[in-house]
């Protein structure tokens, strides 16, 4: 094993003594991270959430882990075992929303679930606007920087609500009411806003972001 004479941290990222004009070390500026608590959830192609087709950004309290993997195919030959990639396996995602009184968030989310299955009528895949498609076009988890400017996000395509859970009602707590919705999706994509990386290519999201 070859042992280096100096660490990469000291050699590449610390402020050299012969450059007094360089006040901030590189390591303090190159390690900027995306905050986990700065995000928005945008819906497109959900008639119950945005009848005008412009899209809707709603307040969410928590977004669960987003997981997309590939199943493995196991091949056994004598004493050897090798693996090959198989089918893609997107995992469901749970999002917890605030029950906003003035914006009717819970009512709109419930109407979206009823587009998949209505417990009142027993119909599945039914939309009040004479539509036959119950999947939403796209749901985007938008990541924001410190100035609340979108810098990227995770796009989920072919989305529909699989489960709705209303929060517990309890006199002994002092918390706001919430509703948790579990979404299923077909495909996933992660993208970064081009203009945030230095290229002036316009807004990351198409059109305006109407905020609820």
C-alpha cells in the first residue's frame, strides 16, 4: 500500500498560506447541501386538484422516502451464483399534508382518491368530468434553495392515490390535523434546474407555479 505524504483535504481544500486573499477555504463553499425541509409538492394532470390544467402546488408537512429499484435475477451454476437485473420495482410514497381550512386541501385530495375508487358509489376509475383516465400526469417533489427558488426535484409519472389516512383526533395533544396520502407511480426521474448550474435556460418548471 502506498501511503501519500499529504491528505487530499489539506492539499486541495484548505486555504494555502501563500494566498492571503483567499479568505474562505474551498471546503466551506464546495460542500453546500440541499436542505431536507425546503420543498414543495406540485401536481399536474389531476382534475380534482387543478381543473384549469395549470398545475397546483400544495403545502406538505412530510414526504416519505422515494425508492425506485430493480429486482435481481439469480443464476446458480454449480457452486457459483451470479445476478442479473430484472424488473423495475417502484415503491409507494407517503406524503403527509396539512389540513388547511381556507384552502380545502383535504377535500381536494379526497376527491382525487375518489377518482380512483369512490366508496359512496363503488365505482373505480371514475372521474366527474367524463374522463376515463384516473392516473395523474405528474407529481413533482420540488427542492428549494435558501431563497425559496426551485433548484431541482424528483418527478413521478403516472401517479394515483392508493391510500388515504386521516390523522388521529386526540384531546391530549396540541397539534394540527393532517391527512396522509400514499401514492403509486409508474416511472421516476430526478433532474436539476439548468439555470442553477450556471446556464441561463429559463425556468425549471413549465409555466408559473400557482401556490395554494
